């Protein structure tokens, strides 16, 4: 479908055409669902996020600017939902690691548990990485998240962002370079 045809389809959907909405959903659901499954790790949550993404499309289509590629806008909505999902579910994941469904400790072999100092160090590193990622420019952060958290290939990132391969590679490279520099600068900080 050409860009002009896609923009016409988006305009018809914006004007209330049920057929246009069905075509947008049919066209983008498979790729979007694949991205969401890879990003959140399970199909059930991914399907819920897919529905929420299209709900946000319905609510926000009037604000969509045609100068931006529709796919980029759509995947940005999905990516924001994935980030919200990670933030919301982090305490749940921590609780699952801490105990079974009855609140008791998960059966572990002796020595599997990190000692409290190691656990505190890991939490501190996670907090630092989260803060460092937030400090990156959005394009670099998104490319790194799609590549290393979402498990997407560079070709998949190209398709989902609409950016050329060289741009995607540069964003990941520069973002990782900035993270390395932040890590080095953190290591150079004097102890309090």
C-alpha cells in the first residue's frame, strides 16, 4: 500500500468508516502483536496491550499528524504501553521471585538466594540503569529497548520505526556509548 493510499485509509477511519478501521486493524495487528509478545514475554498480556493500543488509536487519531508515518505513530503508542506495563508489573515480578502463590518462599536449593548485600547491589544497578535509560534521547532509548529488551532484529526495528538501517544502527551505537560514558562517570564519582 502506498503512503498516499495509507493516508487516505487513515482519513476514512478518522471520519468514522468501520471498513477503514477493520482494514487498519487487519493490516497492523500481526506485526504489532509480534512486537508486543516479544516485548512483554507472553501472549495474554500482549493481546491486552494490542487492544489497548488500538483503543488509543481510536481516541487519538484526530491528533495524528499526517506528516508522520502512521506506522511510527502506531508503534510509539504500543511502545509507550509496553513501558507502562514494565513499570506497573515490576513489583509483581519481584513478588513472584520472593514467594509462591501462598506467600511462602519458593523452593530453592541452598545457596541460590543472593545475600542481602548482593541483592541491594543488583537493585541499585537496576535503578541506575533505569535512570540512565530515561536520560537518553527518546530515539536512542527506544532503539536500545527494542533491540535488547524486545529482542527485535535491526531489520525489524527498521520496519517498525520507518527509519533507515544506518539511522537505527547509529541510534543504538550512540545510545550504548552514552550509557558506557555514564557508567564510567558514575565510577569516577568520589565515595560519600
